[in-house]
């Protein structure tokens, strides 16, 4: 399952990836809020959201490094 989600993210463009990260963060916020109110006990969904956010951030970082290598004089991550 991990491979299919990472491949799905790899097919997205940079703007789509950024949009997806915002959406995932919003879902995580809402789920945490529901859990604090006792409305949800979905630990599995919480873990999955955190992992998906990490995957999206990793891909964004990889792409930033690739762009930095392609354009000399610009440092990645700064």
C-alpha cells in the first residue's frame, strides 16, 4: 500500500503536492480535534495522515534538491 500512495504523490505536480499537504494537515487537525472531544478513536487514520504528510514533504524536498542541482548557484533548503 505504501508504494501505491507514494507513486500517486510522485505523479502530482508541485502545486498539487502543496495543495495536498494543506489538505492533509487540515484533515489531521480535524481528526485531532475530534479525538480530543471523544468523538473519534481512529488512531490508524491519524498515523496514516502523519505518514502521508511526511511522504509529501519528502517528495517536495527531493524536487527542491533536484532543481538546485539543475540550477547552479542556488542552494536547496535555504
